[in-house]
C-alpha cells in the first residue's frame, strides 16, 4: 500500500497541474476543570458543548477515525457530544443533511460528484481507498467476459466508479453490459443467489462475496487503475451549515485528525478493528482484513502536509477529471477544487 500511495502522489502532483447499521453512540463531553488558574495565567473560556449527528456507513473505512475519536476522548476534548447514525450510501447521507437530520457525514468516492455539483462541501480528506472491487461469478473470469452479462452495481457511488474504470480498461462501456442498479445489500443477495453474472461493490460486501462464493473471481480493484484514477473518502457538511457553524466543523475535524494519527498506525489496527467490530456487532475477524487492506490510511498530519505541498488539491483535481471522463459530471460542471474542498478549514483543524 505504501507503493500505492507513492504512485498516487506522483500521478496527482502531475494531475494538479491540469488546472466512498444503525444504532447510536454518544461521546461524553469533557468535564470542565474546577481547579483555579495559576496566578498570572490567562483565563480560558470553556468551549460550548455541541450535540452532533454524524452519518456513516457500516464498514471500517467509514468508522475507523470516528470510533477512535470517541474511544480516545478526542470528541470529548472538543466539547462534542456525537451520535453516529448509519446509512447505506453517501448520497443518502447527503439527503439526510438536506433534511437537517445529519450535521456531518462520511462519503466514499462516488458521492463526491454531489460535492462538485454544490450539494455538500468537503471538510476533511479521510483516506485513499482500495476497498472497491468488480467481482465475476462462475461464468465471468475476465473483464472482457462482462460484455453482454448482467452486472449489479449502485449508481452514484464508488461502485459505479470502479465498474466504469474496469469496463473502459478493456474497451467496454455501460451500454455493453446489462447494468442493474440496486443498493449494496441487494447486490450481495443477487450475486450469492446467482441472479446476476457479476457485480461492482465496496468492502465489506466485496469480502463477503469472495468468502461465500468459491467460484467468484476478483476482476478489478482500485489499485489496478492507480495510474489514471484515485478513490477518495471524505468528511462533508452542507455549505449553509458550515457557514453558520465553522468553529464546530474545525473542532470536529481536529478530533478526527487526532484519531487518524492514532488509528493509521499499524500497531493499532487490531485495537481499532475491535472497536469497530463491537459497534457493528461483528466478529473482529470480519473487520481486521478491512483495516489491513482496504485503504492507505492517512494521518491528520499527512493531510495537512499534503495541503501544503499541493498533493491533496491534486487528488481532488484528478478525481474531478475522472468524473468527466466517465460521464459522472459534464465538462461544464467542473469547477475549481477550492470552491468545494475547504483546505483552510483542514489546515486550521490540523494545527494542534
């Protein structure tokens, strides 16, 4: 994976010049200190405790930093009382934001097009994903075999992105297959029952299919297209909420960045996997493979350094170029990364 990140850094620096459950979990606010201030020391005003609802999806990549921020007390340090609420896709999290029921949320690669289109603002880069896969059933052993086959996917998500990249790599398009649009759980059911010939899906659903189908073949994953593609995961907020609550967003991302510093260390994978498994009521052995293979886990310091050297902007620029090439957005919908990715907020949040 370190080689994968190094390749992406090279590509995106070049790209930069071109111009991706349910139940709640609550963190306890940090107690205010009753100890008297030292003589001559400046008085500090305790931050206001804020209740937040945060949208996530039921996989390690969506929860790794949020669970760590709760368990390590980083949310509490920032005076944030966080309730996690589960969704099945990034677009549904954005829809919940529009209704006012979610303050911040996590999205995978595919939903980023809604940010380009102005539906949400990106307040934090989470990680670079390798958790998406195109999987063939017993009659599909190569990408070329997809032609004319029935393929399940979820539109507007990273599932669609990896499928488009895979098809394009062998000279095919969506019109060359019988594409069936469905939610993630339905994709798994259709694949395991033999209702479709192949599918495009993210982890952990991809892991479930590979584990339970002895004759399944992984045809493609994100890293296969690292020379032309990047799969990003981000934290987002509605632009109007962000404008009125910028300080809260900084506090939220500061807690997330501290959590990323901790959880990105390989020696903490098992601990964080156990936290995620406990929250999702799963066996840790179903979660740990995600920690070890689904992404290049960035630290908060990595993100801030990447903003300073231009590589983070390059990542999002390359992602936008991919959206145009795949038809996810039109050339006319392109806009400067700085208009929907808040680099200043991330830099401020990372100054701890």
